[in-house]
């Protein structure tokens, strides 16, 4: 293993200059703001690219790390966690008490009481809920209590058993602080955390106070696109903070033990950085990455890292601490770039290369697999669906396409595996380093599995804050969605064939006295495809980039879709009539396929909650 380089401003600046501008250009991201700290000092603050243009062009304002504010997204959750730990330290809150003691609204928790420990470690068991999480319309912003109390997500896992990332859960923790202190969340954060740390260019307020609003960098949804309006986060404790790289350097140093104890004492800080739950509570999932009370705890080239990412629609941030090395890094980007992975590529490369250059140079010696490695590799192979998902609303459909595929290694049953998400090009080759724990060969990724006593794998985790539950090959190969496409194709063919057959019947001059009722039934049956296709089109078109729904369009789409599915009744009647009349193999087959298609589409809409009254995804 090569020796780490000395962490100096000159060397870091040279490294950043050689890496960040090239990545911004390749990924077509407008700008970046960066902070690096070590031993309580700011090593460097750097700005790259443009703060007010989709790319660096003549006339663009360069990013200033001390002046320009960037949205930090879910990095805000670390301020919420610190606020909770403050109140625990002061005796006002208990990490392990039922949070309902502090709520002024009813919260159904059918699978068990939820504590602040669960909320901060994303193990409260809540389903995903991202309905209007972000909006650029200030008129749609409601107070925190209303957002939390009205239509809360269902609890789908027993608390403390299954990591499932939850913005709602973190915001609930922030609201508990608000309740016990009587101070609005944004004001509490400012007076109790930001001001004592000297973070005067940071705010959780929405919109920003006038003194800071003019310093906000513009965010860009796509290369060459117009800047997006200021985004309002409907659950402020989960993601409302705006900050400069200079202020985030102060927050990095605070968590490295170089801040005032009045904000958070050493014991409370150590508690925030320690694993939130005993590893045995999570079974094998606790063997690799773990959640602390706010941070993701993981390994980067042999160094323990405490990190958290954050994303809005147009800003993307990463904060990483290396406590043993007393150093840290913050980066934020003001655009989405050209590809789906553009911002994650830049953030990941920055953190990995920083650790490899200044902490420990990349070099791995993975242990030989333990006996039974090949059997465990075979057992873990399969398909997995993210447990950060919904069950009670239409987000169940979105969750069904996020599939992790794990296969036995490319060189046969030697105990290695490969893992990657469907539709994404990257896959990791991983070697078992201890039973049910695999580490990426030549990389920093890990995969841990939770298995029953008989060796049946239930779920795995790649990232501390959500698990991936095992599903059948039916789900892994998207068979249910392919069958939907086949059913829709039948409807489209029906719509083409129907007028052709009608013209043929007119040419034959069907007798005036021919059965009128069967003709009407046939027309109703052939109307069903029109209604189904129109309903699905309206439903899909009402989905917004943040997965919220435009309710009037959605309700109209649901109504048309329901009428189309009910068209199964005349379609079945028509099928029976074609059989009774011995109308021929083609006619009977066509009518039968229509019945099967409408039946499958009806089942699909029920399975994925498309016709559910609750459309708050």
C-alpha cells in the first residue's frame, strides 16, 4: 500500500484543479463548491464553474465558496439529528421513548412504537412518501404539522428491523424538537446550532431571508436549460438548508470535535457518531455499513467514513467525515448534468479519490473466503427490491422497477458475486470477506446479507439507510410489466381491427333485424380499450418529476381507467356470444384476448394501487 500524500492546501488545490473542472465538463454540470478541513483548520475552499449559467461562458458569475449558497438537500438531516441530540443532552427528550408522547396529532403505528433512535436511523418502518416533497410554488407550502399529520405514510416494517430511508421520519424528529422547545424548526436551528458555530451564511428558512436570498446560486435541471425557481421542501427538517462551502467547513470541523461543547458535548457527539442499533438487531445487515444517529457509517479504502448525501431537484451535495484522520470534505453541485448518474459520479469520485490520495492509497488484500463461500454465493444470488418503497399508494409502481440483481461470480462457483441495478451499466464484482459479507474487488462497495437459520437469504444491503428485499424472478425480469405491455398491445390491435370489421359488416349489409343487443354489447366491449388507454395516458401524464400528482388529471384518468376495466363485463358477454354463434376461430380468439387483457389490466391496477383512492405517492 502506498503512503498517503501530505494534506496541504497547495496539493489539494492542485488535485481539485485536475479533477473537478474535467468532471464538470464531462458530466455537463454548471458548477461546484468545495470545502476541505483538517485538524480544526480549513485546508481549502474552492469554487468551480458558473453560479448563474448552465455552464462557464463569458459573463457567467464564477462560483464563490464563501459567497454563494447551495441547497444541501438531505445533508440538512444532520442538523436535525444534532438538534435532537441537544435536547437529549439537556434532558428534554429520550432517544428510546415513544415519540407519540410529544405529538399533538394521532399517528397509527400498527407494527410497534417508534422512537427517535428509529427516526434518526431510518428504521421506523415507514413506507416511502414523496408527494409534493419539493415545489417551486410558495402557495403550496404548508406548515410542518399539517404536512406530518395529514395523510401520513403507513408503517410497513416493525421498528428497528429494516432500514428504509424516510424523509417523513426525519421531519417527524424535527417536529418533536419543535414541540418540546416551542420554537419553530428553522429558528431553533439558527439560534441553537448555526449562530453558535458562526454559520451566518446558512439558513433552514424557506424562502431565504432577504440578506441571503441574493446570494443563492441558480440551479439547472438540464444542460442548457433555464435556471429552476427556488425549491421549497415541504418537510423542512429533512432537506431545507441552504449554505456556503465556508459555513459547511465549520460544520465539518464541529463534528470532528473542533466546535463549542455548548452546541453538543463530547458524549452526545460520540453518541451521534456511534451505530444507532446493535448489529444483532439487524441480523447480517449490520455487518457492513450501519446508520448512526444521522450519519451513514461505512468504509472508504480502509478509513471509517461518516457521510450523508443530499439531493433536491437541481442541487446535489455530499458531506464526508473521516474521524480517525480528523479531516472532512464537502461538495455541492448546482445542476443535474447530462445523465442520470452525472452528479453521483462526481461526488463518489471526489470522496473516493480524496480518501485514496490523502488518507490511505488504494490497495486491497482481501482474505480468502471461509468454507461454504460458494454455497453462500449461490444462496444470495437473485433479485432484490428496495425496501424504500410504498405499499399503500401509486408509488408501489415506481418501486417495482428498482431491482438489484446479484449473480454468482463470473469465474464459476468460487464464492464471488456480481451485483448491480437493472438498467444501470455498472456492476460490482465482490468477494466474501466473512460469512454473508462481501466486499468489492478493487473498490469500496460492500454487500451484507441477512439469512435465516436454514441459509435462506431474506434481504441484503449495499447502503446503510435502506435494505433490499428478495423477490421472485417474476419481479426480477419485470414479467408483470411485460405482460401489461402485451395486454395494452391487444387493446391497440382491437382498436385497429374494430373499424375494419365494422366496414366489412356494412358491406355485407347485415340484416336490419339482426340482434341489436349483441351489437350494443360488442360496442361497449370495444369502447373499453379506448377508456383504458386514455385513463392510463392521463394517469401517467399527471406524474411530475418529483413524483407528485396533479389531482384533477389523475382523478379523471382513474375514472376512465375504472370504466374501461368494468368493460370486462360486456367483453365477457361478447365472448360468450361469439362462442354461442360459432363466429369463427379468429373472432373467438380476438374476443378472448380482449377479456384476458382487460382482466390482467384490472389486476395490475389493483396490485400497484393505480385505482386506490389515496393518490399521495
